[in-house]
C-alpha cells in the first residue's frame, strides 16, 4: 500500500522527506566510523530548527545503533593496546649515547 502511494506521488505523513533520511544516514555513517556520539549534536545543530525537529529521534537512534554495532564488531582504534616497541628502544638508546655530551 505504501509503495502504491509513493508511486502516485502521495507521501504518507509518517514518512520523512528523502533529504532528511539522507541526513540521518550520513550522520549514522559518520558516527559509526568515528565512534563519536557528538555527531548527533553537530548534525542536529547544522540541520536547523525545522529539519532538526523532524530528524531528532531518527538521528539519535541511528547514530546510537551505528556506534554500538561498530563497537560490537571491533574495538576503537584509540583504545587498542599499542604494539611492542622493543625494536625501537635499542636504536634510541644508541643514538642517545652517541649524541650526549660529557
């Protein structure tokens, strides 16, 4: 029934405009990649008062879902343990000994 209405150019009231859906999708993608929930606030402020009121709930749900799904599959790059630096330290010690003055 919805597809029939959309084919005739009649949009139901509960279906948001396509540009709002694109905004929500782009914000969810950015939140999923950066794992930052501040994307919700940034996009909400950039959307303006009219579009911001229409996309507030879908924006929050989509961004939260993107962050939680991203965290479920892989940990954040900033929170990973750093690799061992045993190979770098001896070279650093040699350079320090040669460059130090008595």
